[in-house]
C-alpha cells in the first residue's frame, strides 16, 4: 500500500511515493528548490510539479514548516508571511488535483521515526529535533504525538534557538563543528530542562553527518541519537498521514517489536491514523 509524501522546507521541496508497510520510498525521491520569495502560489506550482513527476493518483500528505491546524497555517517563520492564516489544504489540494492532508513537518518526521526509526518501541517522553533551515520539534508521550510544539523558537540568550543552532545558522556564520555543537548542546539542555525526555532524536539533512557533532554534545541525561531515517522521515510521515487505511502501525512506535505500553496510545480523530491528530482532511 502506497501514498505520496511531500515535504516542504525552507530551501527545498521533496516528494516520493512511500511503501507504508515498510516505511521506505517506493521510487527515487524528487527534489525541487523552494521558490524565493516562498509565496503560496509559487510553492503550490512546485507541488503540482512534484505530483506530476510521479503521475500520481492516490493519497497525498504534505508537510509544512510551521503550525498547522485543520489545514490552516498559523505560523511560517522561514517562509513568506502570506502563508499565515491561509487554508493551505484547499490551495494545495487544487494544486495536486485531489484532496490532501497538511501537517507540521517535524510532527510528520517524528511519527515516522517513532514507527520505523530510532524511536520505535520507545515508551516515556521522546523529543525529535530537526535541524535545517530552522529547528522543528516533535514531542511524544508514550507514543502519542503532542502536535505543533515549535520548540525551535525557544528564546536562548535573547535569540530564537534556531538563530544559533539550526543548520542554516551553522552555514550562514561559517561555524566550526565544535562551535556549532556547543550551540546545539545548549539548546538541547533547555529542551531537557523543560521536558525531561529519556530520548532525543536528532534529524534533518545534517543528521547524515551526526558523527561530526553528536559526540561533542555532553552533559545531558537523555540519550541523544541520530534519526534512523535521516532526512527521509518527513516524506514518510506525510505519506503515513495521507493513508488511513494503510498497514503501517496506527500508533507511533507500534509494530512487531513494540513496547506494550504504546498499544493503546493515540490521538485519532476521524479517518487519520491514531498516531496522528487529524490534520483536517474532509470526511
């Protein structure tokens, strides 16, 4: 069983059909640069191109780097402000030529990681942090997602955390791995102080180079691990949200080796898998 996942980011928009039972791409990923300025209509045109690239007719899930409630965008820190208050579900459904689900990008990545990746079978409190153009976060309590947390905007020393600890900040200020790891570590210390997670999963494109910075981060009680799915988790999570009838585990972390404590967790609402809040697809 397959669905198309589209992952919208501040620098790139990526898509692939996903095998929902395996949590893997069913075809090679396609990536198109995010238009600048990142205005809604320009980005909707890219969604059309991504759907057409696969001649796709079937369920589609789309992630967005900001708060999404019932398909409406509530924040867009790294995209054009014209997104705020926009019914993205309607706009992107028109672009895709069919109904879509729209949800926060880090939430989608987190559910994928909790189902197929580094968080599989993990009880208790888990935080996923995605380091990219900004910082996205996903919070799980016993496998249940608490949506739209946006902890990348925590203020640390007078600035948004992502101004110092995102991958974009590293590149913009030409930070060494040691310098940047210190900033990331400071940020994760704040996350730990607020939520006391037992596991922190670090994702985003830079997670492919985790050996260069994660060993430099010390002093945390939580285990800190790279995302098992690296930067593919957003696409997989988007596809999972799009197809409520899939054989993918309904609850984050469920599966053959799941912790029994997760078996009854879920925030299901309507047709969405119970590991997700309903992102607003019409009945």
